[in-house]
C-alpha cells in the first residue's frame, strides 16, 4: 500500500467533528480515490478533557498546536478553528513548513487570502478553501475548474443562511424581524450575537472571495458596498409581495468592460427568478458566463457534515496532488489589476417607500426630482396613512447610482417628504 497521507487538524468544533466523521465513514472510498489512506494524526483543541459527542483516540488530541505545525510527518493541515489573527499565524507557519493547507475560514481568506496565496506559491503548497463560501455547495471549484473555460461576468448569491431564514419567515409568516430573529436564535440558525450576519458582513466576505475568483482579481472587503437587513420591516415585505417580488439579501458581483462592482444588500427579485425560491437557511449562487449562460448552484450553506464535504474534498484534491507530485500548482493567481466602477458606471433600479405630507402637488414635486435626474418611474402607488400623511411606493427604471445619490440629496431638503421609509435595489429582470 502507498504511504498514508497524514493530516493534522486545528479545531474540533462543528466543522472539525464533521470532518472526522466523514473521513471515518468514507475511508475505503477515499483510499480508492487517492490511492493511499488518509490518517488524522493529531487534532489540536483547547481542552483535551472537554466532553464531546465524538469518539477520538486520546493520543490524537493535543492542546499544543506546534505538535501539528512542526511534525514533519504531517502533510496536510486542516484549519477549522475560525477567528482571524491566530488562524493566520498557524496557516502561515504551516505553509512555511511546507504543509498543504485546507481552511474553512472565510474571514481569514477574505482578509488575508491574497497574502496567504502568495506564501503558498512561494513554498509550493496547496491552499484550498472550498468550505469558506456556501458550506456544502462546491461553488469555488465550479469557478476555478468547472467553468474555467468561460468568462464569468456576474455572480449573484444568497450566501448567508441566517438572513435568508429570517427574510423567508418574515415573508411566509408575516412576523416581525425581531420575533423571527429570536426564533432563529432558539433554533440555532442564528448566533447569539448575529450582527455579522444581519449587517451583511458575513455575506460581504463571501462575495469578496467569490468575485475575486470569478473576475480573476484581488478584491478587498472594503470594495464591497454593504447594507444588512436590520431595518427591513414587515410593511416593506408586504408591499414587496403585493408587487410580485421577493426580498433577499443578495450579494452581487458584476463586471462590465473589465470594470467591477460588488455589493451586498436587501434586494427585490421578481418571484419568477430562480433565486427567489431559495428559502430558509439554504444558500444559492447564480453565475452568468458569456459562453455557458446562466447556471445556478444550490444547497446547504452551513452545518457540520455539509461543510465537512467541502473541507474533505479539498483534502482529497491536495492528497491527489501529493501523490502525483503536482502540489502548489493548482490555485489561481489573479490575472487582472482591480478596476472598480465609478458611481456613474453603476446602474440600478430601485424600490422606494416614502412618507409624504398629503397636500396638493406633493407627488408632483417628488416625481419631478426623479425626472430632473433622468430617472424614469415604472410603477407608483399612493396610500393615505392618516389625515395629513400618505405613503408613496414606487419602482424606478434603471439609472446610474450617481443619479440616485443626487435624488437622495434633494429628497433630504424636500419639505413635502416626511421620511424615506425604505429604499431597496431591484434586480433579476434583464
Ligand atoms: N453564519 C453563516 C450563515 C454560516 O448564516 O450563513 C457560516 O458561513
């Protein structure tokens, strides 16, 4: 039999436990696929004594990560501890010690991926991170391998399960944001501090990774325009449903003439769009390639075994590369420098809900500001709210983001506007 491929894993939480279970469950299949057995020699944990619902041989557990990073027998390091700075230190050291690294850590890759990829290049190591986006959905390999022959110009994703669960329940049960959030926490879909999910940061990190790969450039987190779902109201959802749309927290990466824009924001999709029927905690990524046209990838975005499938598939690829002597050659170095669209180059269509003082000419003043900035209106409806105030809901045609900024500025000065209750992007109708 060929020499085993020896693995050291850092972390044994939800994902790490799934990795151990999957490697044990499918050991024979992996032997066949790789031509050598996979052996987990050490797992670094904070406390060896902690009770776990997984049986691990005592000699496998270590509370000293150096047992993994400095062990010359270990070929592949799996980082599933999470966090940023310490994980970065460990991954760096593993690569410097010529170990191939598999990580599920989107925060680490979104913030330091370019630097780590360069280090992997220098030390001729594999660095794979399929599990960092979309849990069990093989979206990274689809971009780097399956669609490598195409030119991808649009990536649209529901890449955060917590917010998709919340928006789904608000839409289906007509419950308030706060109530659904409590329920999501109780069911374990939302973290006890869910801010990075509901404020869009988790999705922004994933979109930075996906867009960087799709457009073959390095994307920084600060390049992503982010707006979360904290302020989405049940009233918004009801209007949106009545107009035939579904509200989703969408990540959108778009490239036109080599210019890029990336955003994460609550967005209206027509009910007929395939992403509109991605419900609950599920994730999906829709890609547009110039040759292939539209493709969509759907599945569980988190969870122990689903995420472990992505981690272990990365391990298998690194293991096969080791056997073939091709490690360190299969990741993608960016082809292009980064060129972001200006506000004048971004085009948008918007849904607005505006509280207006109910007096003669109020609506005319609002519509004339849109007209002045070249924005045409597609739909408009007005609903009296009280004796003196009415609610105006409207959907625009596409125009530049620069024009919308001017409209927003003028609205702030406009006496007949009581408040802008909400404004969301509308997509998916091209
Ligand atoms: N917190 C993430 C989500 C799961 O809600 O999708 C892991 O990326």
